C-alpha cells in the first residue's frame, strides 16, 4: 500500500493546472512558423558545426576540483543518512531529495554551472584509473538502462513512493557505480552513470560554462560537441519518452483505468521506443548517402533532442521543483526526523501555482523555445552531414517529427 502523501513521482504528483487551450495553440503555431522559416530561409551553410568538426576529438575535460568533490561527498553522505536513517514514510528527506533535488534539480544545475555533476560525483572521487579499458562498443547503453530503471521506479512500479524500494534502487545503483568505476575507471561514469550522462548532455546547452571554463557561450556552438557513441539515441529517447508518459499517465483517460505494474511498465517502454524509433526513421530519411553513412545519421543528429528534453522538463516539472523542492529541503534539515528546525517553522511558498496564467505562459514558452533550438541545431548539423543535393529534402522528415513532438508535448500538458 502506498504511504500517505505519496503518489506519482514518488513524492506526490504535479499540482499544476492544465494550460489553457489558447496558450497551447499559440505556442504550436509559433513553433510551426519558426520551424518552416528556419528550414526555408535560414543559412545554407553550417554555422555552428562543419564536417571537419565531426572528425575532431572532444578535448579532455579539466581536472576535477577537490573542494567541489569534497562537497559532493558531504552532500551524498547527508542524503544517504536521511534516506537510510530517516522515517519510512512520506516525510523521508532522502526520498524527496532523490526524486526532486537530484532528478529534476540536475537539469537547471547543469544549465547554470555546466557539468558540475562530474566534480560532485562521489563515485568518481573514490574510483581510480580502473583495471580494464571501457568497451566502447557498449557506448551509452548502460546509462540508458540505468535511466530507464529510474523512470520505471518513479512512474511505473507498483509503489514508487516506497522508501524501501528507493533504498534498494540506490543501493544497487551505488554498487554498480563503485564496481564499474573500479573496473573501468573514469570512462565508466562518462558512459554508464545515468545521472552523470544526463548532466553531461544538458551541460552542452549551458550558456555559461564550456568544458569547465566560465564565460558567455552560444549553446548552439557547444551543443554539437555532444560525444556520439552507441546508445546516445536510446538515452535521449528514455528521457523524452518518459516525460511524455508522465504527462499521459496523469490524464483522465489513463487515470480512469486500473492497470497492473506490468501494464504500466509496458506502456512506458512503448513511449520510449516510439520516440527513439521515430527519430531514427526521420534522421535516416534522406537520399544521397550510403548504408554506413545512413547508420551514423541518428547519432550525429541526436544532440538536437537535448533542447526538447530540457524544454519539456521545465514545462512539466518546474512547479514540482520550486514548490515540492522546498519541502524536500526542509526535510533534509532534519534527516533523522528528530524535530530539528534550524530555520524555524518551515513553510512552503507556492510561487507558481498561485499564478496560473504566468505558469501557463512559462510552460508553453519552455516547450516552444526547446523546439526552436532543436530545429536550428538539427538544421545546422544536417547542412554539415547531408549531401548538397539533399540538404533541404533530407530535413523534411526531421522537421515534421519535431513539430509532432511539440504538438504532442503541448497536448499532453493541456490534457492533464
């Protein structure tokens, strides 16, 4: 039985009102207009990437900062103390931090501070250089599996709010990261740690940090530097498909049905697979390329999904982070449930839910901005990788797909 106070997302579902129909339609109309304008009227030669850039190795990341690594160890220890030493109900600060501050908070953290997760990761801190070389043929597939394991726990398991279930998941995750790090060194985390990989992808969209260096950067120039490896499309398909499923599962149509955990799991998997399969089909729907080049196209264009993922995460989870995140923070101040209140009587401020029109505008803006950035990124990369005779026609399927993603995202936000 689900403990009181727990629901979808493990710590209570989103409290947002549906976005008004007019906001959804205006957003979709702008997305369509800008998309076609970019494709038909924008630059005819790549501005942010070139064919030569695709063959250039990504520069090695800067050395990890020991002070930040120490902060990561302390924060991890505090959250684990709350998770394993706290109460077995909804007030457990570790569970709230796991679902809200870690999973959702990772996205704005990476946008503002770059791939700081790399410095904060306690597993990287305790891992050495490894015994063996990481098998590159595995690529990002371990991270994709880990991400699906997380979203399954959050969205499709029989009791996502179970403190014991979260404890087991975190224990398995920690053991896998420690053993993988000892075996394969730092490369393991670049490809197999679901949170590390997620943070690294979003960090490529940061306008403030590039490869560990602070400044002002054009994210359209850093986004194409996402390292391409097997499983990259699967990672992004899980992130986008699970968020879409989250909205769909909150709809009256879905809530009215009594389904088993296995059925929820199957539908979640279908959402992720459909997102990935459609992207692969759209990326390869071009002429003028041979079989080997066609196989490379989904990976070369996969970075264009990152803005859509980020935009939809903000649209769907912003109030979840800003409002339920306050409750998670207060719960962490009392990790062992001893009645500690160092900041006095905690009170959650509902900064967005009380301003529904503003919230609706933010939701639509996030989806549309993410879509437009994705179209521009895909357009620019297509100019670099497609034959000159197919640079326009080869992008049409991808444009239709991204418009479909946008309409679907807005519809799901509107329908719940």
